[in-house]
């Protein structure tokens, strides 16, 4: 079976000087589009452009740190240009499968003022 199913995506613009906060409004829009809420999400993989950036996003969304970048995030695992998005999604998909979690969100900011987020589902999830 497939490792993950892509359910929804969201891309937002933010002021360039606040580009690091981009994942927060992107995640809000993604949840609005999907009809889910933060409590429905088993794991969050948010790219760490800088050490404090992901903390600001977590604070803005009031995320539970036990579900955020639980394998270390990009500062620990790496931030390979052109491959970070794939690394985020694959790390997230493996975590959902390993822990029998249904939904996960991968998100990142983009220099210049963007935020993006993807909602994936574990097709092997069993309630």
C-alpha cells in the first residue's frame, strides 16, 4: 500500500520581514479547508529555517511540542536545498505509519514571504 495520501495543501503570503511565521497561517488555512482542527493532527513536521523560527510558529498556533518535529527537525536532520520538502513529507509519513497516526502536517516558510503546508493521511491507519 501507499505510504501516505496527500489530502490538501495551502500556500499563503506574509510580509517578507516576517517570512518565518509563514507556516502558521498556512496551517490555519489548511485546517479550514480540510475541516480538521489541531487536535486531529498526530504529527507536525515544520522546517526550521532558523532555530527560533519554528518556536515562533509553535507559539502562534499553541502546538503541543510532543507532536512537533519529534525526530529532531531540519536543524538535526539536515536542510538539503531542493530536497527539504521531500524530507519533511517522508519523515512525517514514516512517523504516521510507525505510530498508527492518521493525519500529519508538513509545513515550511519561504524567503520573500510565503508559507506552505501539506496535509497527509496514513492509509494504513486503524482506529
